[in-house]
C-alpha cells in the first residue's frame, strides 16, 4: 500500500517536472520568438549554400565549431574577433540552426567576413596543416579528386608545394564547393536588431499592476508623457524622449523607460533646484508639481519598449577601449570600472544607480561632460564628478560608444514589485 503511494508520487512528480520543463524550455521560447523578423543585412541562403550546410551537418563540423559569439560578460569572444554577441533574429533562416557548443576550433558566425577567400577555404579543407601549422582540424581529402588534369568548368585547388600531390591537379568536388559557399556566406557583421520581441509579442510594454495608487500614477503619467502640461508650459516628454520613453538620440533625450522611479524623480527635482543645470529640462521640471513628477516617474519606470534604433557599430578599437574601461577602469587614470556601481552589464543598481546600457552615445557623452564641467552635481559622494574629471575626451567617447552598443534592461524582470516611491506612501 505504502509502496504504491510512493510510486504514484514518483510518477506524478516526474510528469509535473517534465511538463514544467517543456513549458519553460520549449513553449515559452516559441511564443517569445515566433514574431522575429529577418534583419535587413541578412540574406536567405542560396541553393548552393543550403547544400553546403547539409554537408556541414554530414561532416560533423558542428562538433568542433560554434556559431554563437557570446556576450562580453560571459566570454571574451569579441576580443577574439568573432563578432558581436548573436541575437535570435540572426538565425531566422537556419533550420536546423548550427549553434554548436564545442569550440575546438574558432567560432564561424562571421567566418565569411574574416576569411572571404573561397580559394583559401578549399585549400584549408583539403589540408588544414598547409595553412595553420599544428592545426588539429581533420583534413577532408575525400571532398576532392586528384586528376591528371582538370576538365573545363572544374575548380582546381592550389596548395603549398609540400602538400600538393606528386603528379596531377586537385579538383574540388561539388560538396567541397557547396561547403565553401556556405562558409563565405556566414557573415553577420550587420548591426544586431534588438533581441526584444516586438511590442505585445512577449513581455508587456507596461508592467501590469492592480495597485490602485500605481494605476492612478500611470494615468497621470501617461497623459504628461503624451501631452505635457499645457497650462504650466511643460512640453510633452514624448517629443524628446520618444513615444514610449525609448530615447531620442538625435535630440540627446535619454531613454527613461525602466529607470527606477526614485532615480527619475530625484533627477527632476535636481533640474528644478539647479543641482543639475540644463536649459531644456529646467522649465519642464519646474513646471511639474512634486506629485506630477512622482507620477510620471512611476509610469516611466514601468515601461519596457524595445531599444531605440542603433546606429552603425563603432570601430573595433573604440569599442575595445570602452569595454576595458567599463569592466576594469584604468589604474593610471585613477578610474575604477563602471561595473563596480552600474552593474556588470551596465543595467544599473536600482533604485539609486541608473543603467547606462542602451543609452545613446550622444546622451552618454554629454552626460559625462556635464559631470566633468560641474553642470551636474547630483552624486552626494562626488564619485561621478571625480571619475569624469579623470577621463579624457577620447575615453569618454569610447565608453559612450560601448554602453550605447549594449542592451537596455527591462523592468519586466521585477514584475510584481511595487515602485519604490509607491512603497513610501
Ligand atoms: C576535430 C575538430 C574540428 C572539426 C571536426 C572541424 N574543425 Fe574546423 N577547425 C578546427 C580547429 C582546431 C581550427 C583552428 C586551426 C585551423 O585553422 O586549422 C579550425 C579552423 C577552421 C576554419 C578557419 C577558422 C578561422 O577563424 O580562421 C574553418 C573555416 C573551419 N575550421 C571549417 C571547418 C569545416 C567546414 C568543418 C567540417 C567540414 C570543420 N572545420 C571541422 C577544428 C575542427
Ligand atoms: C525639449 C526636449 C525635452 C522635453 C520636452 C523633455 N525632456 Fe527630459 N531631457 C531632455 C534632454 C536633452 C535631457 C538630457 C539633459 C542632460 O544631459 O542633463 C533630458 C533629461 C531628462 C531626465 C534625466 C534622465 C537621466 O537619465 O539622467 C529626466 C528624468 C527627464 N528628462 C524627464 C523628462 C520628463 C518627465 C519630461 C516630460 C514632462 C521631459 N523630460 C521632457 C529633453 C527633453
Ligand atoms: C562609485 C560608484 C560609481 C562608479 C564607479 C561609476 N558611477 Fe556613474 N553614477 C554613479 C551614481 C551614484 C550615479 C547617479 C547619480 C545621481 O543620482 O545623479 C551615476 C550616474 C552616471 C551617469 C548618468 C546617467 C544618467 O542616466 O543620467 C553616467 C553617464 C555615468 N554614471 C557613467 C559612468 C561611467 C562611464 C563610469 C565608469 C567609467 C561610472 N559611471 C562609474 C556611481 C558610479
């Protein structure tokens, strides 16, 4: 009897576990990702490339090669020259995808950009050690034929003399040619499109709530962002910060969405009392009553629109310097890494420390200059002023470019938590 109960529990428990895992790992990702659109810079595979990918599968290249550069917080893939972290949209034409997990050889996500020469690829496939001494990649001579001479239309492969056959020429078979077409087609160097799914496809744009006080703030805040406060001479925030506060790089209006309500409220107060000097925001902040400021801050903190359109990717060297400063700082300049306070991925430490990831280059640059010139005096510890004073113009530009290329955080992660200023009431 007892045994039967235990067995029943075991079976039920197992079934529930499998069901949960399926929902988490299969069903949810499917719904999150099914609305992905192809990035502009990504082209569908040609027939030859599709055949080449079949060959890639058949030869098991995936067992040694990945096609998924990781985020700098997980691995230094960008420094290895493998490219920016991949996002789901990069794989829209890949069924089945060839992500791979093993990295006996380099990541091939951008091999077409790194090594565009078909002749090199053919030779390397025929004999890797002819190109990279000591390579432990297997040779694939069976994808080639050695003949007395090539016929019309056939592709011959030139390899260094010590690796060439004693007599005759090496001719690439169709499989080798297809495989190389696939290799040189792997080029994902276009700018990443935001991994955030389209509005409404997954996480809501506005964090849901049933708290009546928060609902009232959201109502007031929505109206202020859309229309401003005409009677008090306050222009609509949307005009300069974007429809959903996603930021407006052209005007230098920062992204406000998802920044903590306490931080936003404090900044509005600082503009109003002159601790933060900005001729544009001064009349806006002064025109809002303390209640209106708090309400709009609560509303903004609960928004999670996709990132604003990113510009062209910055130069590799600039990005590298910015990344270095962000993670390690620069001892010679007496600047500590921004990660120490702004979080490893620059996603902030709410409620007091703002996120930097996904802010525009123009705003981040202007902001650091404002700290440096003393136009902003909102950090009681004085740390930000000191850091900005120790940074030169080039370093400010580099760090701005780096954080602008990162993904902004989404408040959806903290769903269910009341706003900070809401808690105090
Ligand atoms: C046993 C592991 C292994 C397998 C299987 C393997 N490779 Fe490699 N591959 C490597 C290693 C190690 C390197 C680095 C040394 C070199 O370039 O030869 C490499 C390098 C490469 C490079 C050059 C990458 C660069 O960044 O320069 C290409 C292209 C490549 N492999 C394609 C393939 C293809 C296509 C297949 C399947 C037909 C394949 N590899 C199978 C281990 C492997
Ligand atoms: C005419 C354009 C304009 C309008 C309208 C405007 N802003 Fe701004 N806002 C800016 C600019 C530009 C900055 C950056 C100024 C700076 O560097 O300090 C800014 C900065 C801010 C900041 C500081 C954010 C941060 O991360 O440091 C807050 C908060 C803010 N605005 C809120 C609002 C709200 C709320 C409204 C509507 C009631 C509004 N703004 C309307 C242009 C505008
Ligand atoms: C010791 C902690 C600390 C470190 C280290 C630090 N920051 Fe900050 N930073 C802050 C605080 C606190 C604020 C918010 C101050 C306030 O309330 O206005 C801030 C604000 C900012 C802002 C304004 C953002 C906005 O939305 O207005 C920028 C830009 C910034 N930091 C950049 C950096 C960079 C770049 C580094 C690394 C070189 C860095 N910070 C390192 C504490 C730090």
